[in-house]
C-alpha cells in the first residue's frame, strides 16, 4: 500500500492560494537563466522530431504558455481544479486537465517531452522513485524531461504564503545529486544538472534528463 496522504493538503493549499498565486510568482520571461533552460528543452524536443509535451503540475499555466510560445505542442496537467480554472481562463487556446504525477492518465511512451517545474517539491522523498518511474513510463524513447526544485536536505512546513494563511503544506528541499539518483534509478540519462544561487536562502536546482 502506498502512502499518498500529502496529495490532499497539497490540493487544498493550492485551491486556497490559486487566486493570488501569479502575483507572487515571477514571470518566466523575466528570468534569463530559466528562459535559457526551457528554450534548450524546447530545442531538444523539436530536434528529435517534436510531439506531445506535458507541463506536469502546471498550476496556472505559466510554463505551459511559455513552452507553447516556443513552438511546442504542450498541454498542462495539475492536481488542483482551482489552479486549472485560472489556467484555462488565462490561456484559452491551450489544453489543461486534472491529474497526479504519481498516476498520470497517459499511455506508455505518449510524450516527446515533460516539464515538472517545482511540482515534485511536495512529494515525500520516499515516493520520488515511484514518481520518476511514472515520468519514465509516459515518455517515449528519446524523450526529454526538465525538472525544477528547491535544493537542500530538509522538510519545510508552511502554514501561510501567497497572501493566505491557515493551510498546512510540506515542501521538500533535496540535493541535486539525490534527484539525479532518483532519475537514474528510473532509467533516465542525466544531461544537465544546475545549482542556481548556491548562496541564497533557498538554492534552486534544475535537471535536464533523457529517456534512452
């Protein structure tokens, strides 16, 4: 039996903060480093022939829209209906659906690429091998995966944020090397690993991987 108790508080928290989330999240287009990483991801997907791409844990669709503007056939999947409602309102030309990264409603080898932009951070480390295996399952051979996450070695518990309080949410900070180990254990080839702002209060990690 698996223990996915974290899904409900995660869904509830993002339902609470959905309306204010984008006010506190910096636009992708204003971040030179992240633009470069996401553009490289898009270039790799197109160079391998293109195909369907999923923004997993898409929230309000910010990254989904950026990848669509980069020329990808992208759709978004998120756990929280309230976040998806905003994504559909703000990006009416894109496709969004509800789902969990641990049990994606996608066939095997369905995707040419996937992005999980800060959407693995609420998954307990013990469940990350299963999550990585699910990402591996839905990518086709040669498909690319781009992850973003918080770097550290701790569980951070929050009860407020994005202009709200009264919720209960765990955020896991992980070393870049451990995330790479989880991905490699699922079968991925690691292409690029980046530690951003190592002196910051919360350093940020980026990993680009490929399904052989």
